[in-house]
C-alpha cells in the first residue's frame, strides 16, 4: 500500500514531538542532525499506527540544488521498512525543514513565522479547502498532502510525488500557455474556496498577515532593495536607459512601503494567497505518450497571506512564464483564471459580492506595483544561472559577496530582455515614480 493510499483526514495526521529525537546523528547528506534513522522510524510507526514497524534500509539526499530554493531545506528520502505483520514496503518521502543550522538565516526569517504558518496551513486550512470542493463534486487534487507535522522541529513530511510521475518544470525555461492554465485553474479553485471558508468562519483566515511584505517586519528589505539597486546599476550601463536607472535608484527609500501597500487588505474580493507561486512551487505530471502536461500540484505555503488575488497573479505571471507569454499574454491568462474563480464562488454560494471581470481588473490595477517588483526584482533571482553564490545569505546580506550575487542575476540575457521591454511600460504607467 502506498503512502498516498494511507493519507487520511486532518485528524489522522500525526503530530511528531521532540521526544522522538534520539542521541544519534544523521548520516543523511545535508540534513539536520536530528533527521535520523530512528526519527524517521518513529514517524512511520505513528503514521502507520504500527509500533513494530522497522526501517531496514534508508537513503537520503538533497531534493534541490543551489539556487533552486531559498526557503528551507528539502531532503528526499527512500525508506525500506518491514511492518509488524512481516510485509516489506518501500516508501518515498520529502522532508522539509528549517535553516536551523544557519543562525543568521533563522533570525532573519523568524518574524515572518514561515514554518509555523506553513504547518498550520497544511494541517488546518488545506483539508478544509479540499472539503469545500468536494461539496460541489470536485475531487481534483490541488495540494500535496501531509504525512506528518512536527511543530517542535518545524518539519513536514510529504509523500514524494515524483513516484507518481510529478516533476518540477524547467526553471530556466518557464511555463507555456497550457501549463500556465493548469496552474491557474488550481489557483482559482484555491482562492475561491479560501474566500468561502473565510466567509463561513467569520474572518478566520485574516490572521495570516505576514506575507513577503507585511506591517510586522522589514527584514527582507536587503533582498528587495538590493535587487532594485542592482537593476539600476545594470541598466545604467545601457545607452538611453539612464533615466530608468535613476528612477529605480530613487525608488529604494520607499520600496518597502510600496510593497506593503500591495499586501494591505483593500476593498474588493480577498483570498488566501499562496504568496510564493512560481515555477519551483508547482509539480507537473506529463502524459507519457504526448509529453503534454496533464496535472499540477501546488506546494510550499510558507508565505501564505490574506489579501488580493493580485499577489499570486502578478507574482506567477511575471516570474514563471516563457518570455513571450510573460511579455504579451497575461490578459488572456487572467481572464481564464477569473472564469474558474468566479464560477467556483457561485457554485459554493459565496454570499459577498463577486466582481465583474472589468471590476476585477480594476482591483488588480491597484496592486500593479507587484507586477513591476516581480519582473524587475524577483524574476532575475529565479532565472539566475550563476549559482555558485546562490544561497540565502547572498540574498539577504549587503556585503561584497551579496552585491556580486545580485549583480550576477542581471547578467542573464533573459533578465536583460525583460528589463529592456518592460521598463518603458512601467515608466509610462508611473510605476517607477517614487511618489506613486
């Protein structure tokens, strides 16, 4: 029996505790010391409700390379175990843990509370969104389901979806229209069910207020301001772009405030935004015969935040598409998303006002700074090809190594094309003005 067959309801998710930890040291490359044979055996015993289960072989390795993930440590585990009835099984898992060995990164991330938030989202919110879809006869899987939650270790254990044929799409290429529509279909259903859940539970989701920009902390300012400064240095070298370089530099003192306004809850429809929806946070299953994408799963909810759908739409559309679609096809993709979003709201009998497509665009327009921010400051990180220094410290610090890393992000021809084509657009829309 596979792990996916055993994943049950919310109440069936085991909560691991620090008492599971033993004195042994992990032999898994790159994993925390506590992620040991005995820790995983205890986790499997709890999940399978089999105290006699024994792991007989264990293999682990990093799930992603440098520059592929900045929000934690992902370890891929293969475990062969024998259950109490003598049956031998092989399980494949993804273990997600914090940067606990990096004290600097841990302290920077602490005010964002990303690990506790993600655990609560997986444990308390996503099962309810799934149940809402089932109310209307929709059994489509939107998210990776959780095998165990360990609040003491800030760790999550998931089924390794690669065993069911799901893979991460090519980060440096970006998504085509078909794959983008698959992601947006899942996102629209997630957004709609979250709006309904918040309505039915009298604002329960509004406590999720610590997105990438928020009113509680400015700890990520060195990332966002540093990238815009690097963009300014890059375009200052291009004849005819001097005014854009100056505009970008002038944005730095107000940059964090402009970002916070995107995440401030505004009039209009609001949802639980994923908060970090890009290529590496979706898994794709391709048809074995046609090689066309046929399903996607959304993962990684560390930056989930209550707010405008624009948070996810602008971030995804300006970070994750193939360049032509990034530059020229966003309106049709928003229309595709909106149809599924509004239809799902109506099917679930959402009581609040559902905007027209035109009014929905007007609501998005108020958050347009986030499209500019993502294209000019986030896309360069996510499409970076110079990965020797690609780690969290290079993102967050302001020393020479960090400056060199940020400059390197703008040497990518794909990034330079985005800047050359969109700077004039953002300039004309007033999105480069410090007084916007």
